[in-house]
């Protein structure tokens, strides 16, 4: 079965930020001006329009404590079950704040993607990567770990040793045989059972709808009457869901690297495979024109050589110095992690050069970055567990063999490098709870303008999804970044940055269809 909900959504921006830390434009765009909606801000909680049974949550008092440098942190209590607030134990949401360095215009909530990436770590660990200087000056930049993630009430599954076996373990059975399928299915079942046993009963409540309700709670507790939000990758689905639930409060939302909320999991996996193949071709073209590329000939010839390398690793995994094996699946994960950003292509060249010489270390490090694994064998976060929890609750399990066969034919034709390694048992078939999410278009009728940013050769969230979301939203405005890599804002394109910052700061709505070369 094809990997549902894709292989590449999990770490998203967090991967790029990590690689950027490790590695140590255009202007003259046209805009349409609308009247500037005044910011309405109070330091007191905003409880306007809140149902009586939720008043105690929206009116709660919070205490900020310094948590390193210019940041302070707090926790907010939220209902475990928004449909039955007050019943059972509450959950906690971990929030970090960097206060505006200039004139205060309100709070700006940030989500880095995933699902499962830590907004707390994203803001506290890479503030200037998350947002530009102008936004730092004017907003309290708010990072938060969604329910199930990181420092919030979190999904917990496996210890580091078991997680290593899950992520990197060698399956002895030949690939694509019934024995191979059974081994992976058993691994998925053990993972799901561990999540149920160790997550304190929160699994059925780890949904994007509940997370969007948590976001509105954070807004209210912080005292903002309307929402200012910047969401990347999966964060666009979270933001669009928020706008659907609270259109009157969705004042200034920017959704960068969009997910199409109407696309089912099977199509997500198919589209991503094609997107990563396109990014791989762009990488290979750049590699062949640079010094030190381990391949030669045309792009097609070089990709054939890469496919041969992958096939060789599939037959005989490479041994890493720490005793782990670089399997072909781990190697594909390493390739994917480097394709998120053009700035990471040099790491991919290093990794492939080393692998051709039998050295697994660089490709293993790229896969570790994607999986959130430190060199000492610990995991920096629970992004893999939270990713699984959200997707299994948000994406209904599909059982249409004809559709799967058609999707696989598409992948084999349009993504021949990844096709042999893009399928396996659906892990959500053994999840303890059935999905409650619905894949459907989001119009967010009654919202303010919503800016959708799409990058033309984004491998993880293909440009067509940004086009589609902007079209679905009644007030959607599409801004296009022409280029490579995942997401478009704060990537060195002045046209995109001006559009996003002008909208968030002044309410200046970009021209719909603005194209930033």
C-alpha cells in the first residue's frame, strides 16, 4: 500500500531550520490596498462571544517566566475534549513568547508544520528563521506546542532504543513479499499499541480541529480579539481549519506552503512522490553543473546511476560507524530531508559521494535530522509519534485497491526514483481509534483576506495545493514564489517578504496572483 499522507510532511520547517543552524530580491511588487483594520488588543483575556462552559478556560490567569534569553514561557490549560469541556483531566499547552521590540501590535502565533513539529522550539531556537525582523519588532511572536506535541500534553510511544528499531531496523524478508508486509504490519501494530499505552488517554483527541480550538483559546487568553497567524506547511491546514471554525476572528492569516484540505491521504502520498522527484531532478541538474558532483552525463543518466545506488543499498545495507545499518528506506529519508531546501543540496552531494564509497555517515546524519535523533541516540522531540497520531485521526483509512493501483502507476511513471520505496502497510489501519477528520474544501466564509504563499517547485507541499487552497477560500489571495524548496516567506525573496509583512503589519492585501521571480 502507498504511504498515506505522504512521507515528507513530518518535520517540514523544523528540518530546514536544523540544517540551516548546522550549516552555519526582488521588489516593485504591486499591491491592492484595503482600509487598515485597527488592532484591538488588551492584556486582559478576551472572553467575548465565549460559551458559558468555556469561560473558565478563556479567563484563566497565566504567569510568564523567563525561559532563556529574551523569551518567556507559560502553560495554558485546555479541555481534553472540546465537546465535553470540564469532564476528565485537562491538557496543558506549552507557549513561548518573544515580546515585540518596538511598537506592540499584538500577538502573532506561529506554527512550523508537521503535524508534530514543536512551535516552542521553532520560535525559541530559530526566531529570525521563523519570522523577519519587521515582525519581531511589532509583534509578540508566539510559539506553541500543539496538543500531543513536545512540551504540551504529549503523545508518547517508544523509548529511544525501540524508536531506533522502528526507524532504522532491518527487515530480513525480501521487499514487497507477504513476509515483508507482515513484518512491517507487526512493527506498526507494536508502535500503535505503545502509543495507546503511554499517552495517558489523549490519542482520540489529537486532531487538527481540536488543535485549532486550542489556538483560539491561546488567542483569547493572550488578550487578542482577532487572530494574527503565520503557518507553514501542515500549519496551513491548521490555519485554514481555524478560519473555518472562527471566520470572524480570522483577521490576518498567512498560510505558506499549503496543504489542500480536500486531498485524501492516498493522493497526498502520490503528489508528494512526484514533488520530490521534481526536486531531485532540479538538485541533480545543479549538482552536474558544480564541482565535486559524484555523477556525470545528463540528468537522466545521473538519476539512473542514483537509482542503481539505491538498488545496491536495498540489496546490501551500508554499515554505519555506530553499528546501525543504512537501509534503502533510511537513505531515501536522508535524500528527502535534503530536498526541502536548496541550501541543503550540498549535504546531499556529500552524502551521495560518501555512500558511493561505502560510507553511510552523512546519509545517516541527514536521516537522523529528519527523524529528530541526536548523535547520542536520544530523540530531541516526539514529532514522529505526534505525526502519526494527527494523521491517523485526520485522514480516514482508504480501502480502494483500484485507486491504489492507479496511484502506484502514476508514481512509477512520474517518480521512478522513489517509486520502489514509496509503499508499505498503512500504519493507520492498526491505530487504536478511527479517524474523525473529513477531507473537504475549506471556504472560511466570513473571514478576512487570507494570504496563501506557494513555491513553484516545493517538493513537500506542491504548488498546485497552494493554488487550490487559495481558490477554495472565499477571501484567498495567492502569492507565488518562483523557485526551489519548501515554503516561500523569509527565504531571501524580497517580493514575498514585502507581501507577507505588509499584510500582517498594515493590512495591505497583495494583488491576487502576485508572482515573485
